[in-house]
C-alpha cells in the first residue's frame, strides 16, 4: 500500500477551503464519507497528487505557507506538479531563501517551469546577478525563460544586456519582441525600438500600443498618432496610450477630442484626462470631467486633491479628501496621504494634520518613508518642529532613507536653524547616505535663512564639484538668495549674467528681493527690467521696484512705477496670513480693517514696529510701504 497523503491533515482544512453550502463538495471534489479514517485505504496516486496539489496551492494563496509545507512534507511521493506548487508558493510570498533551499534539495524534481520561476523570483527582489547565474545554469530553456531574463535586465536598467540576450535567442515569440521594444523605448532608444518594430513578422495589439506609448514619451507624438491611426485593432489601452501621449506633450485639445471619440472608456481613460489637465494647469476642465465621471477610484480623488494644492486651493483639497472618506469602499493610499498632508502644510492646519495623522496610524502607510516625510513637513510648517524631530528620531535607522533625512533638513531650513541642518547633513553622510539634489536645496536654504553665507558658498562649491548631481534652477535660486541676504548683490548679479538664457524668473526674483532688502536701486532696476522682459505683467516686480525707490527717498520714481501699474491695470495681490486660536482661524489681509479687534491689533503692531526699529531689524517706515501702496 502506498502512503500518498495523510488525509487527517488535509481534511482539517476542508471546511476552511469549502465555500459551497453542501459539505460533501470541495470545489468540485467529492469528500470521502468516512472522515475518521486516517489512512486505511489507498486512492489513486494521480487523484491523490491532484488533491494535495490543490490543498497546497490554496494554502499558499491564503498565506498559510507553513501549513502548506507541512502537507508537502507528509507526502511520501511527490510529482513535478507538487514541487512546482510548493516552490512557487514560497516565491509568491517573497520567501526566496526557503524556495531556494527546496529547489537545491537532492530529491527535488525540476523542470523548465521551476527553473524559470526561480529566475523570476530573484528578478522581483532585484537580485539580478543571482537570477542571471541561475539562468545560465539552466539545463533547458524555453522562450518563457529567455523572456523572463530579458525583462529582468530591462527592469534593472540594463537595456543593452537585454538587447544582447534578445539577439541570442534561438526562437522568439511576440512577447519577446514586445518586451525588448518596451525596454528600448523606456530608456530613450526610440529609433532602435522602431527598427525592431518594423522587423516584426507578427504583431499584436500590445506591440502597436507599446510603440505608440514609446513614441509619445519621447516627444514624437505626431509619429505616435500616425501609428495609432494605422493600428488594425485597438483596445481601450491603445486609446489611453495615445491620449496620455497628447497630455504629456501639452496638446490637451487633441487629447480631449480623442477621449470623446473613444468607443469605450475605463477608469484609466478618465484619470488620464483629469491628470493631464491638472499637470498642464487647466483645473477648470479637470473639475468638469471629475464631476462627469460615472465612477471614481482613489487615483481620481488624489489627482483632484493634487490639482487643488498646486493651484493654492488647499482648503478645497481638504474638502475633497473628506468627501472621498465618505465612500467606505475607497481607501486612501500613499499618494493621497502625502497630498492631503501637503494641503495641511500650506494652510498651517495643525488640527487637520493631527486628525489625518491619527488616520494614518491605523493603516499600513504609517511606515512609508514618503508619508513620514510628509508628516515631518506638516508638523514643521505648523510650527511644531519638536514633533517633527521626534517623528524623525522615532524611526529606526534602517527605516530612514534619504527622503526622511531630506525632509528633516528642509524642516530645519524652514525655521532658520542653519547649524542644526548642517549637523544633520554631516550625520547623514557619516551613516553612509549620499546626498542628492533635494538634499542640497534644503541645506543651501538653511544656510541662507540663518545667514551662514560662507558655509552656504562652501556647500554650493561641493555641489558643483559633485558630477553625479545635476545643478538645478533651485540651487542657483538658493545661491542668489544667499548672496542677496548678505548684501553681495553685485556678485549675485554677475553669477546670473553668467548663466545666460538659463537664468529663470525665480533666480532673478531672488536677487530682486535682496535688492529690496538692502535698498540697492541701481541693481534693482536692472533686475526688474530683466524680470519684466520675461513676465511683463508681473505686479509683484513693479511693487518691489516702487518700494525700493520709496526706501531711498526717490518718491517721483516710485510714483512713476505706480502710475505704470495703474495704466496696465495691474494690482498686487494683498498679503494674507492666518493663525488658529481656540479652534478658530483668524485671517488677516494687508489694509483690511474689518477684523473685530482691528484697532487693538493695530496698536500692538505699531508697538512691535517701534521695538524692531530700535533693535535695527527694519528700516524706518518699511512696514507702511505696502499698505500705502
């Protein structure tokens, strides 16, 4: 008698696995009537293997991997199917070491499916070298094995290795071609991708869609449309790819025209259009589509929140978040929490931020570095720097990544704690974290806000010498702000002039602010002219220039600038601030006398102004300039 499977163990799981009301059926398999029998009879080896394979597969899918292994080990004989199911179960649960131990056993039965599954398992865990080693050890490879390894190289950015392997394939199928074309298009080698596409003897809808998406992504949207129009068969993914292409290339009218022509739309179709409008600054059309959507998912809601935050409508973003929470089916994801915390940061809404923090603490996202960094930023912007630092310190070193470090450095920068930011930067480097472009923005901002000019210049010099980091517009704006705050205006002007056409509005704006602080009208006028060439209707530039003239007593020139603004119909948006006191938000606008405590607050402001003048922290009458204007 051959002992195939201990029925007592398998039958313990029958009731759990059975979703049918009739107890004599397990997904179509009849139960043995006598459940007391442990193993007093033998059923067919083939049927027994099949049943045990079914049990093991179900247990693995439910995450009960230890119970699956126990059942596997109780088998006296195991066919190739059982070995494949058990090893694949470990791989799907991310337990590659356990899978490898089983795979390496001397009695293990292996075929090309198991070998390929192991290769795929290593690729999913980004262990590309081990995947490669196994691939070349394979006694037999089929087209799926080759495709898996090519895809592995592509996912790890090794496109040339993927192409070399593709060329060595003894046989290829359409998946092979689609995989390598996708890889080439993704890394910008669109001409190579198109060359291979043209060589294909057989294409499916994925092949065509891949090329349409690749051409669009690489800026060749007209070529993509030509290919799209030639497609013999299109599915909803093809239409979405072409719409995305138009949206990415800022051709929204064509995207919308195609969207309206779609024979059928799915959720990504709507989300693509809404995201496209938002990314291109057209919030009104995004809102109309959002309202017209028959059904929305978390991506839709998060996209609208992002749009509101980007347009300075953070209160609307919070309202949208609360509406989404009214739907019990929809659950916020990482992007949702990061976006809504950004809205709280913009509003300095500590109470709302704390409520959202409580929500996060009940989800798996509480350990997300993106969410933790957003929380650090929120608490920092709401004035609770000690809570921000506590959150940073509470995370273990292994949980901290560069995003967390950058978030804390930026928090110190926001509050003007330059030395603390530098100390944190040094500690980060000591622990082996390599700074990136975002790190240097935070560090340079911290130096600027704290008046650490020499330190800031030193770090900017380090940035320029580090060839692995590209110097961005933000870095130059920080440098100019650093020079402007310290009165090194001529030096800053020469730096910007050296940038040539790369000098942006934000860089010139940083210098203009410095000229305004130090009352340097000569350089200020030159800078203002530069800005007005880029953006002729910039009311803020006229306002700063007028203030500079007034500060040095050039009232006629100040009046002339104001007259130009009046003729052009320009008006500076009044400054606005708010503070939450006793769960009530108090809003203050420049020149507004409508607040119930306006008179009392006015006396308090004058008192503060007097004290600041005595301390030498501000020029005479500086406070009154904007209000008079």
